[in-house]
């Protein structure tokens, strides 16, 4: 099964991975500004590294439910990670300022559509770990290892026994776009930006750091004083106590 592919952005999404995903509304970032950041990103990293090799079916990335650390990344992949984080921060800062494009997800009825759909696939395609729904974008952390658990040992992973990332993301975005557009009484308009950002979580330290980032994002965006006050921030019950006193 394909674990790495590129469109406008690279996607490293092997079966069983914990994934930090961000998807945003169409036109929430001006194209000229986004192109500038894309060009910087490509210049810094994508033009200087070779293709990331295919990962075999036997490769299982880190997960809270599979804590065996994967093989360490080589120096080129470390550079790739650093560049991605810089690119992501620039883009997310723009989204948090809400200076461009629609902010439809500030409408409770639309945020509820997205929340309901994320929960509808919990335990089916992934374990839902955390998410926050902001006026123009969504951050979500999932663990796809739940699908691996259902595959018998020594069985090849195929699309017959494993639903890949791009397929369930299309289901989430397609269904929510249709319902949200109906609530907005608009037709023929793209609701979500076509491509999502995703990051494979490498280890436990990064896992907890990303949860903290998701929870604090509404505070950073000045939508709440504490993460618990934002109505569309959710955290898996297993981690509630650990992040109860989280401060920005």
C-alpha cells in the first residue's frame, strides 16, 4: 500500500500511523501568499532530497498502541521535518488571524456537522485523539493503528482490509462540504480547500506536544481564555486529566 505520495504537498501516511491533520476552508489564504510559502518550502527541502522510499507492509509507525519506536529517519528526513514545521507555522498563523476568506465554521450548526462526522468514524478508520474546530480550519489528531489491530498476523495490508488516509479524508470532507453548503444555501461552491496538511507523529514526545498545540490553538487565536472554554475543542477521555491544567 502506498505510504508516501505528493500532490502540492508531500504526504507520508503509512498504515497504522498517528496523524496530525489540518484542513481549511477554500480561499482562507490568498493564493499569492500561499504560493510564496510553497515556493520557499520547495526550495528549502523538496528540491534537495530524493524520493522517500516505499515502506513495506511490515513497517509499523509509532502509536500509543504500538510504542515500539520505528527506525530513525536519516538526515534528509530530519531536514524535511524542520522545513515542514516552518511552513506549517506560517500558514497556521495566517489562519488564526482570520484576515482572509470565509469563517463559516464559527457558525455552531456548521461546526457541529464537522464534529459529528469526525466522531462517526471513530473506532472504524481511526481512534480519535483530539481536535479543534476553528472559524476557518480544523486540526485533528487520529491513530489509524485500530485498523491494523483487525488484520490477522502475517497478512499483507491492502485496500480490502485497510481504508487508507486519502479515502477516509475524502469521505469526511465530501460529506461535511455537502451538508454545510446546504445549511449555507449555496450550491456549486467548493467548501474545503482541496488538499489537507498531514504529519505522521514520530514518537510519544511529539504526540503530547501536538495535543497541547491543538488544545491551545483557540486560546492563541483569541477565541477562548482556556482550552476547555472553546465549545469545539475535544480531547479523548484517556488524556483529560493530563491536560486539565494546560496553560498557553
